[in-house]
């Protein structure tokens, strides 16, 4: 079983999100995927303008989608 990570940078004020950001990595477990999602989220937010993050109430959303690979 493999998991694929997709993240979005979103404004929780306007409910708008960027295009999905697909991780090139496949994960062997749900835990690995979620841990990387949080680490990647921190990097994405650190890259943003502080005023935009505050004014637009920006944060990331993510999903770890399971793919049953044989």
C-alpha cells in the first residue's frame, strides 16, 4: 500500500486555494505521509509574505490518498 500527498495553500478568510501541489514522493505508510505533510506545510508557509499570511489567514490543507499498488 502506498500513499500520495497533495497540498493546497489556502486563505481561510476567502476560502480560496492554490492549485494542488503534488509531492513527488510516495509513502509507505499513512504516518510517513502525514508527517511529511506537516513538515512541507511549514516550509510553504515560511516562504510566504508574513502580511499575506496574516491578512488572508493562510494555511495549508492536505490529503494523503491511499493507492493499492500491487
